[in-house]
C-alpha cells in the first residue's frame, strides 16, 4: 500500500502517511463499514415497499398493486409477500388473543403457539391455490414468488378484520361485520387483480379462478385447522 500523495510505502492500517502526512484511505475499514450499510439499505427498501403496498391496498388496489409488483425483482416480491403474511399472522394472533378469553378462557403458551402456526396456514393455502389456478386457467405470467406476493397482499384486509374484531369485542359486532364486508370485498378484488394483471389470466377465466382460489384456500385451511384442534 502506498501514499496517494508522495507514493511512499505505508502500512495497511495507517490513516496518515508517515512521510508527507497526507490522509490515507483505509480499504479494510471501508469494506467493514460497507456490509452493514448494504444490509440496512435492503431492510429500508423492503420497509418502503411494504408501506407502498399497504397504501396501494387502501387507496387503489386495481391500479397501484400491479405497479408495486412491477417495480420488484422476484426475490423482492417473495420477501414482500412473506412480510405481509407475517403482518397478517401478527394481527390474527393479537385479535384472537383478545377474543379467546371471552370464548374459551385465557389462552396459555400452547394456545398462542397454535395461533402462530394457524396464522401461517391461510397464506400458504392461498399461495398453493393461486399457483394451481395459474396453471389450470393458463396464466401467461407469474411464478411462485408472485403467488406468495398475491397471498400476502390479499390477506392484509383480513388481518385488519381479525385485529379489530378482537379489540372491539362482541359488544361492537355491527362494526366488525361492516369491516368484514369491506375486508372480504377487498380480498376478492385483490385476487382478481392478481389473476388478471399479475398472472395474466384472461378475464373470462379469472372470473371462475377467483372463487376457485378462495374455495381451495378455505378447504385446505379447514383441513389443517381440524387436524390441529
């Protein structure tokens, strides 16, 4: 390693040249600091994509969700879908935690663990159902990454429903029912957008594809729920 000013030899860990006193860049130190910076950038990018997807779901899922997906690489879409599925799982756990004491006594650690596992079932079921529908109804685009993305975004409204239902309780069942109508409508709309604009299934085939995805996902979830309980 040499000094950029006078080209005198300097040690690898030196910050200043011993001959002319010029500052010397430490390549080893720079590479050490570069790795966490890259990691933070990746996390920040994923966080921004998550917020953008949630905003698109609320404001205009028909036009905005395909744009969000188009801006992502395959692995980024997969990660975003997993993050949204995790948020659904968290909302479901919190909502059911507050609801269970009113139905079956205070849940213990084993019950919480079951809720955690059960929260994974709907995203996995929709991912599988979406992949099956994409193959069956001859989607021209899409992949397992897009199926995971679609599962995550479509369950976001249902996560909000479970959270609010648990927090509001049975005394506010009318509000929960109203939120349920909106959540189900948004979920169906998002699945249709995913079929037509992401998986590129024709509109005539997407109409039956959406209920097929919902029926298969509910059926698979019911089988797993029954096996666990």
